[in-house]
């Protein structure tokens, strides 16, 4: 009898192990994976369904349910209402440069876009296959996702330094898992995911396609096809690539964007990189290929918007940059907000994330038919006349005009002011920003 009982127990154990192995051998769909990572139950037939009984996942689900619930109530419900009232003629294409994996705000402000193009320094990473990971690695990945989301869920932007420390620290790595979370949490169902890279003509190729000779710096990205709650199929492209002047064109990214034609642009929390001559190519592209630009003060300097081509509509309050970017103060933006009867904002975002100090500028092109005409030139070329790549609000003026609230310094012999003027004449350095693109 004991021998029979032992055999029965052995068989039962073998069946359990075989079932577990069978489940591990399966691959969960991209949509189920996204829902699982977002703390939302996958489909009942998904091989991930049994993992939702893990206390680590249940804690993760409670955390994200609370965080996104509060965020939707206090932030995104207001943004959606604002967008519906103010962005009344959106383009089907949205260019979101310096975005990182922030699909969350792109979708909140531009829910009707059918093609989202996003770019940041964060690499895409592999397509998540949770069924092939040890159980402990899944729980670890969930914790790293929570850490990666901490600043955008509270301050509205990512910190590049923090992202580097967290996104590569687990086996659920790269920007793609965060894109999954945002897609799921915004009510979208993923239909297809493919890793891509661009050829010299800006045409997406499968990631495993051999690169053409001489194409050493191709932009690598991901294409995600998804269906929104209204049933419409949309496409999201995210590229982990350098869009400074030494990368924007040679990577094929400029030609890829050009092929999409006219679109809208969204930029926030972009470390004032578009103030720099090192990012003049992407700045000129946005000025020449967009019907609307929605941005905070960290984006294109207001002086680049020619009055005969753009209508500027300020929202919120411009109080100047935070201390670490004080040299990027824009006197003309102050004038615009003071004289342009800035409309109120009931939500905050960006580095000045409090409602009382946040700002947005909506630049709408007066003559949409003139966009991206061959030989027309960019707005920057016609306005920036003080020297190559020098913003009309000159670096000298920006460096010597203090940000709001900054302590004013004086010098009897003018030595300090002279040093500031000399420093302002030097091009702004290229750097990987502490804050980046959200």
C-alpha cells in the first residue's frame, strides 16, 4: 500500500512539473505581456495567468492601480479636456522628440494621432518574453519597472540618469516594457510588435537584416501596431537613437520622418537641447514639417517662430528655467506671456511641474500649405541672422538675464559680466542631460 501511495505521489509530481514546463514553453502574446507588466490581468487562457497569483505581481498591481488611478483623476482627465478644447485640428502624425518611452503624455495630449513617432536615448531592448525567465527574474523586473516609472508618475517626466540605472538592471530591460505598460494603461490592445532599424533611405528594415556597407549608425527602434478603445488601428514607432546633428541625418531618422509628411510636434522637459547649435537639424526639421507645435519652454526658443508664419498661444505661467538651466532664460517668452494674455492651465508638467508655474506654448502655422515645400528653407534660416546656429534671443542675452527669482550679481569693474559674455559666445556643449525629453 505504501509503495502504491509513493508511486502515485511521484506521478502527481511529474504531472505538475510537466504542466509547469509546458506553460514555460509557451510564449505569451504581446498584449497579455503588456497587461501583466501594467498590473492588469491578462486573458484567462494566457500562460501568464497563473503568475498573477504570485504575491509580487499582486503587490505590483495594487501599486500601479493606485498610481494610475490618482494620475488619471488629478492629471490626465484635465489634460484630455484641455486637448479636446485647444487642439481642435490635430494631424494624424505626431513627432515627439526627446520623448523616451513617454507614450503616456503623447496619448493624453494627442489621442487622435494614428502614427506616433518617438525618439530618445534609451535603447529599445529585447521584446519581453516573460515565460522564458526564472520566476524570481519576473518579480525583479516588476520592481524595476516601478522604479523607472516613479518620476513620470509624480513629476511628468523621466530622468535619464535614473532610467539608465533601472532599465538595464533586470532581465526585463529597455524602453519597450515601459511602452507596454503605457499602452495597456491607456486602454490600447497591442496587435503586433517588431524590432526594426532604418536603412540609408529611412526605410524600416527587420532588426536582423544585414546593414548596408557604410551604414554604421542606423537608428534602431520598434514598431508597435495597436488598436485603441475606439477600434481604430494605430502605429507607434520608438527609436533609441541620437538626434543631435551628428546622428539625426546619418542614422536615417530624418528621412524616415520626412517620409511621413506633415505632422504635429510635442516637446517637453527636453533639457533645452533645441536651444543648442548641436541640435539645429532636428529643430529645423520640426519648424519645416509641422502644422502645430505644442511645447514647454525647454523646446524651440520662441524667437525661431516667425510672426508671419506662426500664431503663438501661451498657456500657464512662464517663470524662467530651473536653476541648473538658468542660462536658457528667454526674455521674449516673458514678453509673450505678459502681453499675450496667457490662458490658464489647471494641470502641471515639465521641470516647473507645479500648476502655478507650468507653461505651454501652442504654435500654429498660419499657412499650412507652405509646409515642407522643396527649396522653401526653414524658418530658422530666415530668422537666425546673428550668426550660424545662434538663436535670435542670443546666448549672450540668455546668459546675462537671470531667471525669475534668481539672485542678481554685480561687479564694480564689470569683470563678471565680461566673463559671462565671453562664455556666451562659445557654442553650448553637447551633453547627455540629467533630465531628458519628457
